[in-house]
C-alpha cells in the first residue's frame, strides 16, 4: 500500500444531478456471520431459524444496518467515491431481506449544495421480485481536493 497512489472520488465540481450508480449484492450466510461477529449482535431474529419461524417473517432476516452498510460502501467506493463521508441519512426498510437474497441498490444524485460542500443522494434497493427493500436519502460530503505537501514543505527556503 505504501507508495501506491490511490485515487480520490469525485470532487464537488465534477458531480452532476442525475448521476447514478447501481450494484447488486447477494447476501450470503458467511457475510451475515461476519457482520454479526463483528458487531457482537446475537439477535435471534437474524440467526435462529427456530425463533424466526415463529415470527411474521417465518425465517431469519438480514439486519437493516447491514443493508445500510452496503449502501455506505457504495458511497465510499463509487459515488462520490473514496474520500467522501456520509453526514446524515434517512432510511426506510419496507420489506425484510432474507438470507441468500439478491438485492439491487441504486444511488442517484438528486441535489447539490456547493457552498455547503454536500450532495444529496437517493437510495433505492429492490429484491429479485422487484419489491422495494430499502429507500432513503443521504447527505454526503464529497472528497476535498488535497493540498500539495511539496508546495509548502520548502517555503522556509525561499
């Protein structure tokens, strides 16, 4: 990693309203177990078939925060990309997602505020039946243009 140049995401002046990014995720048991282990979340609704079968869901569901984590990753890696930061969000999860499900997420730039250095993204996610499983809005601070380190490192010599 040292010495390898990493590209920053889009700066605010290169983002436009209507720009979008779509990705599909298959949520496997191994992903759920990693998430649950990392967060120390032992909610039986997420992992115990016996318990979940007695609920209106009838089977274990994917934690909504895990779905949001997938959205957060799309922001960090794709739109606006590396160097960006979610500053607030509003999410709804109208239908549960079950283990081994496929979800198609779409982020779209719906507003911009260059003065405040933020963009607003809409979020929509659908399962394979076409039912919406996540919807919301995110306010995101895109990457800042870094200042040159070498431009000021020698200023004592001039």
